[in-house]
C-alpha cells in the first residue's frame, strides 16, 4: 500500500473515532447548535437573540461556501481549456457586500437593544410566587432594582471546589440563619437576584438553562437573575478553569413551589441551628474534660 494512501486512511480512521467519541458523550453537545430548553425568561431572551444570529450566520456561510464550491467546479482547470483570467475587482459586488454587512450589523444591534432591557432588568415576582418579607435587599450595582417587594436575593460564593449560597436575613420567619452548599433551592414564579463573588480564585457561575453566566471574582460582585415558572432541577458547573478539581465544581438549582420552599427553609435553618448547638456542646465537653 502506498504511504500516501496509508496516511489518508489513518487520518480518516482517527477522524471517525473522534466523531464516535463525541456522539457517545451527548452532554458535550448540549443543544448541539442551539441552546437547551430554557427554564427562565432571562434565558429564553438570550436564546432568542443567539438563534437569530446563528440563522443569519448560517445563511451567510452557506451562500459563501456555495459560491466557492460553484467557482471551484465551474472554473476548474481542464485540458485544452482557456488560460485563467486575472480579475482585478468588481465594484458593484464589493459595494453590495459592504452595504449588506452594514445592514445586518445595524439590524442585529437594534434587535439586541430591543431585548436588552428584558435581559438586564429583573421583573417583579408573580402573584403566586414567594412573597419575601420587608427589608429584602436587592442587587443594585450593575442592574436595576426589581419592581415590587417579591424578589429574593441570594449571595453566591465560589470556593475551591464548591458553591455556597447564603439567603437574606429577611427569611428570619423561616430560619435565623440560612445557607446551603452545592444545591440552591428557590421558589417558583419568584424573581431571584444573585450576588456572585469568590473567596479564593476566579470561578464562573453558569446554569445553562437559566441564562446569564457571570464570573465569580474575589473582591468584586457580579449580578444576574432568573425567574423559574415550573418546578424542576437545573444543572450547571463552574465555567472558569479554577484548579485541578475544576471539573468537579458542579452546581444545581432546584425550583420548588413557594410553600415547599418555606418548609425547606424552616428545616434547613433548624438543621443548621441544631448543628451549631451540637458543636457548642462538644466544645464545652472538651473544655470540661481537660
């Protein structure tokens, strides 16, 4: 077998094996070309803008590649054919694609600004959402305050290699102190604003189906929000390389009805208090035994 043929077959085999590996790892595809089904309106708006840009890009790609293939086939070298002709330019064509690109750019810009307000401005919670107590603080550094008093603010802190979620002091009706690790529990039909930071290195908070990826940076706070209508579990992970166990830094958001959220908050707060009391007793016993 000629070396060139052997090399091409090897390349083809390796390419096929790589494609099979990708097919065997569906999580790597996500939504393949488009976003997964979004669980928050914020994510749906971002997905819509992405899809519009993707469609326009695909049309341009197909037109350009189609023209290249057509020219390669039609004007390929032939025995006895005429000599190739050097073309210096085509002014109408050049003006046309310049104007066309400008029109597409302006159109995408206008469409983006039409949706940008809905993406950056948190809406009010629904009437059937969790009604937070008076005194709730809102994320206001980079985004407007949500209207009404129904939003729930949660502090998100990235740590190698886990997430900590601190709930506001206004939940004192359910618990004196409320926090959780790895899983964030939130009420449905409720605007949830997130204050995102980190305590060691840079991480990145990302739940793909909720929209809004934000860096978690030590000494700085980024904000995002979501509002989930249906109960469910929404999975994600750190999207910034943060160390040797970066791949294990998973996160998920569990959306439950408001009544179930209150019950979870009460139980979580009671468990935290019981653990604190137990630790205090252990320390006292240790001091007494010395």
